[in-house]
C-alpha cells in the first residue's frame, strides 16, 4: 500500500478520534458569553458524523450551517446558497475566487457581527458526506480571515469557539 495513503488515513483517524474525545469530555454546561472562560461570545461547535466540525450562523437573515476550516484563507459561500439567501455577488475573473465575491451580514448566538466577505463558488464537493449520511448540507465554510478578525479561540474541550467581539456603541 502507498505510504502517503497510509499516512493520510492515520492522520484522519487521529483527528476524528481527537474530536470525538473532546466532545465526550465536554462539560454538561457550555461557557456562556461573558463568562470567565469565554470573555465575549461563545459559538457552540457541532461534531459531524464525518469528523468535520461546524457552527450555526445567520447569514443575510437566514440560519445556516457552515464548516469550520482553519486551513482555508477566506470564508466561502456556496453559489446556490448565495442565490437562496439573496446575497449580492460581484463577479470576479480571479481563478481562486470562483464565481465571485460577496459581503453579507453575519450573526452568531444572536449577536450581529460585522459584514463578512465571502468567496462565492460551487461547494457541492464538501457536501458529498452530508448526502451520504443524510445530514443538513453546509452553506459554506469559515476560514482564517474570520478567525483572525475575531481573535477566535477554538476550545475543543468545551466544544465552543470564543470570539472577541467589539462592543457596539448604543
């Protein structure tokens, strides 16, 4: 058997096992926004049957499920989802950008966040496991740009992402 394939399988198993261990170690009570554990906003993480991790957000006023992908540089939104959510897409000729770019209001845990920029492209490939397991498809994915902007800390022990959300003036 190919050594690269064996290595990839081993890494995948270790990641899935680590995420499952973290979920089983999760305390019965998740940190609340403003708690000593999570200073601003705690977004619950969901562990998928595939080993992927997702969060629930509200994009352009509609609730969606997005994949957490710290290895991706940018946030992405599926083209079909962008149309369904009536997100205005600016066409792009850039090869890495896919179909185009869009900005849309995002909220998490009932807290409005700043508008986020998304690369809009066909993400049907990330939903292959969702179709196989009959789970809700991903509307997109959150990338490093989101996590950097909000100085996010991913806490697998408590299955939350803690965001440093700037206080809004009243």
